[in-house]
């Protein structure tokens, strides 16, 4: 029930993408059942996001700082917090302003969150914000197999789209409470638009677009995916159309205009204005933006051994490998891009602003299941219109922008290290057998691995879904707690007995579960603190001192940005770190194994994705051994 959530670090009204918001997780998998009634009817019955009590948040903020802030710093912060929440103080004024906003808005947070966490964020969406998703390697290794699989994939998405169009998607429930389904209605036919200081999101679903965008050899095509009678093209018909596209785009000397979408957002905003001065270019860009989704038919990717294949595939899904590979064969502003290589690699990349991971994963689970159905049947011959190639007129200025984008993308691609590992020793089965939450168990293994590497605890972000509330997005599960710190410090201490270590593990797992339940109920601290600061910004008040405090900066410096993204499909999501000296960690716990993706930046000498991945494997195995060696009667 987790999924990739906003991975953004919020600083003084600015957001930096981070694993912090990236994924979103729940303690238990979402129980999906069908209910009668339409989407809009269901939505109206959902509660509004609450505003937590001010004193509660201040107390929980201080508790969250304990494992990551020095004692002398903590004393100073306590004085600031006490002053902030005192009777008649600025905190109470901001709280009243936030409560007033909550009374007059469907969701007091959602608009602010999209603005601060995404649209105001100026680093490239590639790596820093947009997650990639790696699917199992498919059973084909040539252009014909690539086309046939792509055709079935398109048909599978269109099959899912029927439920969106008819508002008949199964409503998801957690703990007997229905969840907001709005994000499912935002992922198709939508696109991010670059701006000079702030971006925008446009959804074209109401105009019912009938085409997708296909990218092959850096060339863009409009592919109409519905017949004149409104029925979707069959996989057989789509196969014919994709063959036409590939045959008419064999040359590879085209300027890779798509690589412009990898730029810093301000640079892309300026280049976008230049690009769209030309009428033809503007029409081509508009066609991409209005399309239902983008399909990227990739060329070769770097040769990989069996042991490194998944990691190499993750690179392709996350950023395309640089200009010499497939980074130009994308339009990263598009909310949903499916990526299929000739070698059987496939997956997706999605722009994070409209949605978290769960709707993306649900759609992909549906599509993968659809592609496994029996082979395509012969379709009666119908004369189909030729797919339309999108043309771009290149001026010297646009070519210069493209060269600059290539250079910056190549630097970023070389800097990011991504390791995908399949932990095959056990999966959800072991923590469940010991009556522990699998997510909390994995999070404690991450805490232990990090502590073993650095001999300290760090601010850790795990995304929690707020979908119990109308238009709910995410809040932060702070996995580093006083209980987790006590556990990791004791684990390798030979003076501690196993029974004591198990007791500390149970307390750490329970503390994580408690914080998770608090977060998904709208009672966590991070979004509340952000909301109070946003009230100060909007009312043109001085930003309270707690936000400029060193402890607050440390609390938002998520050296571990993590997300659980469960899926029925044996896949894994991946994303970049949110801190330059941190890690991005995403995981998909299956019954008998766990898929992990760990990322770090090569430029940072302190971090090493491979070492952390090995450390997590070791921590998981050691924790299981501890549980197995401690008699059950003492548990």
C-alpha cells in the first residue's frame, strides 16, 4: 500500500526532491475490493485532512530530533520550540491561519504540496524527482519481439483506461477505510510544462485525446490508438503501426530534442520558450503534451552480465544512460513513459507531480498481466492512417541548448550509481512469522546497515500515504527513532544478551509501526510544520526561528530517502538520493525475496551504494539469525 511518494525535501518554502517524498508505504498491503457507485460519489464521502494540534506536533518534533541531533543543539531547539508554541505566540497565530484554510479547502495541503515539492523545484526531474521502474526481463531479444510486446503493452494500458474513463476502478481500502482514488485520474493524458521560475501541470483527459506518443531513434510520432468507431486498436493493429514507425525512423542522426527535458528546470524553461517560437515546433510539443502517454522504443543499452543486468536496466528506466544511449529518447515531462528495449528490458519512468507510486504500480500490474494473455488473434484488415511524425525546426540556438543538455545529462548519468539487488534469503515470510511488520523490519535493517557504516544515525524519510483523506498525498514516516537508535547501538555489543537485543528490535519495530499509523492518520509532523510556515509566507509574516534552526536543517537532510513500493509484479522502483551525501533506497518485499534499488552519487566520497546494499543484506540476515537463535518462549 506504499508507493512512491513525493521525495522532496522542503526547505523554507523551497523543495528539493528527495527520497523523502518519493515513495509511499503502508504497513499492510492494500486490500482492493470493488464497490458500487462512481468515482466522484466515492470521493465526496472521504474526510478532509485534519490539522494536528500544535502542542502535539511540537512534542513529536522534539522526539524526532533526539536520535539525530546532539544534546547541546537539542537544548537550544527546545527553547525555540517552547517560544514558538507559547500561549499567544506566533505558533498559535499560524495554527489559527492553518485551521481557517482547512475549513475552506478540500485539502489544506495538496495545492501547497504540489507547488512546493514539485513545481517550484528547479533541479532536473531526471534522477532528482522522477522515479524509474524496472520490470522483469521479457522473453524477446530483437526488434520484432520488441514491437510485439510494445503492442500488447499499449493494448493493456488502453484496457486499464476503460476503467478510468468509466469511473469504475476498484476502490482501495486500508484497515476498512476507503482511500482517495483521485491520483488514478491524473496519470494519463497529463504533462508537466516548464516555466522560468515555476512549472505547471496540465491534464488533457477531459478533451479525450485519442493518441499516444511513440519515440524511436530520438524521433517522435503521434500514434492514433482508437478506430473511427471509438474502439481501441487491437494489439495486432498496433503491431502494424509500430512497424511503420520503426521503418520510417531508421536514421539516427536526428537532433535528440527530447534531451531538453533533462535540463535544470530554469534552463529548460528558457529553451522551451525558444523552441516554441516556431509554429511547427509548438504544434509538435503540444501533441506530445496532449497524448495519453509516451512509449519509448529504445535502441541498444550497455552490455551487462547477468549479475548486473537489473542495475543496468534501472539506469535506462531512471535516466536513459546519457546522450550516447537513450536519454534523448524520452520526454521526461510526460507523466507516464513506458520504456522497452530490444534486449527484453522494459519498465517505466514517471513525472512525480500528479501522483505517487500506487496508481502507477496498479496500472503496471494490470498491463503486465494483460501482456501475458494468449497471443494476438488476427484482426480483420482495416486501413489505418499512417502514424504522424512530429517535426522540429532546429535553429542554432536550439542546437546549442541541446548540446548543453547533453553535456549536463552525461555528467549526471556518470555521477549516479544505482545498484539493484535481489535479496533471496527470505521475504515478507520471515518477519510475518515473528509477528513483525515487514516494512518496519526492513526499515530497521536499513537503520542497522547505516549505523554499521557510519557509527551514527541519520534523518530517514519514508513516505506515508495520506489517501484516507480527500486529495491526500503524503507525509513523512521518520524511521530513525530513539527506539531504533537504541536497537542499532546494542546489536553488535557483545555485552548484550540476545533476549535484550530481540526486545530492543521489537520496540524499534513497534515504534515504527506506531509512527506509520500516526502518519497515515494525518497526525505526523512534517506536513504540519510545512503548513505553518506556508501560512507565515502567505500572510507575509517573519518566518519563525525554528525553521532557520540548525536542527531543522538536519531533520530535513535525509541521508536515507526510502520507499516501500509493493507490487504483484516482481519489479522494483528506483530513484536518486535527495541529499548529495545520502542514499535513495526503494524496495519491493515479495513473499520469499526482496527487491532493492540503492542509489548514491559517485562524486561523494562518503557514500557507496554497493556497500550499503551489502550492508542491508547482512543486517537482514543477522536480524533473522538473532530471532531464530533466541528461544521463542523468551520472545
